[in-house]
C-alpha cells in the first residue's frame, strides 16, 4: 500500500503551531478564517480540503469560499436571465 | 476609406501615452519580483483591470458580434461557455496566491519534481509564444476590417509588438498593469456602438420589428449544445492554471482577499460586456443583412456609425485589447525562461543578472511570436490546439492540490496519456474524414482525453509512492497557512 503523505499525520508540524504567534500584519485586507491556523488537519480553502473537509465546522471554516461562491453563482445566473429579459424588451411591438 | 486626420491624431496620442507610462514605471523595476509580479503589491483596482486585460481580447468582440450576426442571440454562448467556471475562480485563484510562487513551473517543483517543473516551463513557453502569435494575428485582422484595409495587417503586427515590448520591458508588470487600466477602459469603449445602433433602429422594439423572432432565441440546436458547453467548460477549468499568465495575475496581488475580489470583478466585467457585444451583433444584422463574411460585421458597424475621432479611438481600443493580454503573456514566458530554465543551469548569480536575462527573454519570446504570427492561417484552429495543450497537465495540477496521494509518476503518466489520446483523436479524425466515418467533434475529443487522463492519474497514484513525502507535507502545510499569518513560508513571498 503506498504511503499517503499529507499534513494530516500526527507528527506533522502544521500551522496550528502558529510560529508567528498569530501576528496579523496591518492593512492586509480582511483576515482569512483564523480557524485555519488552529488545526493542522484542515485549512480555510475548501479546494485543498475537498476530499476530506472539516464537516463539523464546514460553514464557519470555509465561509469565505462558500459565501463568495454563492454570490458569484447568483450573479452569473442573473447575467443569463437578464440577457434573456433584455432581448425580449419590445418583443410585443410586433412585426 | 482613408482615416480622418482626427482618427490618426487619437491613435498617435494613445501610442505615445503607452510609451510614456512604460518610461515612467522604469525606475520601479529593480528585482525579478518587480519585473514579473509587480512586487506583489497590486490592490483590487489594478487586479480588476489586469484580469480584464489578460482575459479580454479584441478578437473576442469580433467573434461574439460575428456569431450573433450569423446565429442570433445564441451566438453569445461562444463566450458564455466560460460563465459556469466563474464561481470556481473565486475559490481557485486564491490557491495560486497561497502557493507564494512566481511562475507556474514553481508549483510543479514544490509539489512534484524538478523534471515536471521543466516540462511545465517548456509547455508554458509553447503556450505563451503561440498565444501571443494568435493574438497579434487576430489584432491585425480586426484592425484591417475596422479601417477597411487602411492599416495593412503586416504593418500592425511589428508596430504593436515593438510598442508593448518596449513599455513592458522597461516598466515590468507595473507598466503592464497601469496600461491595462487604460486599455481596459478603451476595451469597454468597444461597446460604444450600441447607442448609435439603437438610435438607427429605434431601440429594442425596432430590432424586434426588423429581425425574425428566431434571432432572439437563446439556444442553437446542433451547433452549440449543452454537452458542448459543459465539456468545454470543464476542459477550460482543468487547463486554466497550467497557463503561465494566471500566476502572473494571481501572484501579483498584495493579499488573498484582493486577489479574490480583483479577479472576480475583472472576470464579471468581461461577462457583462459580452452581453453588450451580443446586442451589437443583432444590431449589425438589422442594419447590414447579407454580409458575405459574418466576422466583418463589427468592422462594418464601426465604419458606418462612428464619426471621425471615434474611429481612431476604436482602432486604439483594438490595439489595447490585444496588447494588454500580450504583455502579461510575455512576462509570464520570460519568468519561466529565467527562473525555471536558465537559473537551474546557471545558479547563484545576483538578482540584477537574472533581471537582465528576463528582459532579453521577453524580447526573444515576442520576436519568435511575430515570426509565427505571419505563418498562422487559422486563428480558431490555433486556439483549439492551445486549449488542448493546456489541459494535458491540468488534471495533474488539480490532482496535486486536491488529492495528497497524487504522485509525480502519476502526473507524468496522466500528462502522457492525455497528450497521446488527443493526438490519437487527431489521427483518427483524419482517417475518418478520408473514409467517410464519424469525425469526433472537438467536445468529444476533450471528453475522451480528459476521461482517460483522469483514470491514468488515479490508477498510477494508487500504485506508486511519493519520492519525497516531506516535500508533499510541506506543500500542504503551506496551503493551509494563510498569508496573513506569519510563518516559515514568509521568505517565499
């Protein structure tokens, strides 16, 4: 059986050790999910954890990814629907 | 049709402005990071226009207008096929920034092996050279169409190439991105024709009176099917991050949040403008039915509707739409040559030395592209090959991020299987065409090579081991460490 190597191994030194003591430089935009730095088994990027996500804290840990994905999906649906609606403006005018 | 002196003046003013920006930014470029990534200091506004500039080309406007002229509103899907990938970009571009890499090949070196990094660099260089050539060719064709042959295509290619090489080599990604901002605004102006069209046709009600109702249908049975859209969307998503310019784009952001917002704003801006281009196509059909070549529809509209001065502005916008993409591609290619091909052979030189190499590589890449541009016959056929080549390593790229078990051996096998399957379908299609058999459409080719490549990736990963498990552990540790946390990875910034 091949040896699966990931940051999930117990001896691994993950960001949970937080070598910087959780320092957050100023003016760097919104702080990414801080939970990411507390558990070496998971991060805050859903795609990295996609095959083994943190189900227990799913909506808090991945909130930036999930929220943005939902908003952008809605905008894309809006573009498709609005284009159709724009195209039909004046259709009742007849030929 | 001779260009009006006012048009020539506008065009000249644009060209001079680009040169001045390049010279003004020259002092800011002191290191490789400045040249290739703008010092990783770009905020949301610059990233928005950089994304828009890299992703939007003049020939896309012409293609959408032309397709909508030919097929009605359903022609919009030639660009909207990427719409379904857009929400994923929100999550995936951040991966590139989190990796803290400078080139696309750096990822392969960190996650897999130096051999795959070299393969990625060579593949990326091929993509960059081919894409610049395709863009230059397309730009010359569009400029020729808009000016009615007033500006010879053979002259446009070298002039544009010299111009963007000069300001980008001098000012690096700083100059490229500031010009992207100007060029983005100009590209938006390509939609300026819409009010003129509505004035002529009497608005949307007038369009409905002139055109057949079928022209407003949203689907195109037989040509643009849901299967075609779905497969090409998946193919583009698979291959998007093997393109070296995506690292230039995401890597130049000052933090992950700005990358998310900037990339998304630039991408959505393009999506909204695509809607305007589609209505330009319908307007062109209403005003000029019966054109022999539907791709001339945009050029005819420009000549027909715009007053002197605005025609020059439109030509400037077409040049801008091409050059903003070319400059990012050129820098991405130069960074691959410098960091992933030259530096491993001649290491431990001062940064200034590699900066010089990067500049020379930039010029060389564009020189090859210019020669190639004169040899390209079909722009669309060329782009299809680029899409396919992007996907060759794409499955392994995603595997390396999502599945820790993905090994270097699996990446090699998957890349090889995908490439062989693609070439196999090309050979089969040639045979099928000669023997009157079913020729595989491009979407079926994509589905076949992606399925085989994925199977090869999974099976080989299950059968092989990591050569350097420590490197894989470190990679995932980095991917779980946000930029905002001080960490052992800060030195890679």
